[in-house]
């Protein structure tokens, strides 16, 4: 019951200091946030095709509708290259017989 988002993108010229951020949203609520690099080390993307993966732990996936927001930005100067909101949608069906306890701590099976 793991959720993995795999994103491919192309870089035209060598690009330093590029962050790829992914936010998992359930409605208007931020559920999970991931960024591609350590804040202490600048990243370098050479020209060509690149792939970025995010693995969302199952404890964050309870029944409901979700979407991913994707951001490419340069943190050193605050510029944004691209923002794609609500681009990837999916639904998790609640399979538990006991839905009274809806906290993230409950380990309930879901189907994506």
C-alpha cells in the first residue's frame, strides 16, 4: 500500500541550485512534503533527462481524494521555474471495517 510518484523532466543547460518539491494534498490540507536534496549541498543537473521519485509512507494515506503539487525553484535567489498544482490525482478507498478511529497512527489498509 505504498504510493510512489515518479516524475521525469528535461534540463536544457547545466543548472545549479535547483530544488524539486512535492506536496501531497488531501483537499486543501497539506499531508506530506518532500524536497529532493539536502539544504546544505547545492545540486547540479547536467543537460538531459532526469527522474525524481517520492515515496509516501502508507501511514499518511487514509481514505479520501488526494493530489500532488509539484514545484521547481532556485532557493539561492527565490526564483520559481515551474509550479504545477493539482496535476496528479488519485483516490484511496477505505477498506477497514472500523472507521471510527481516523488518525494517521491507525494502520489501515487502503487501495490506491
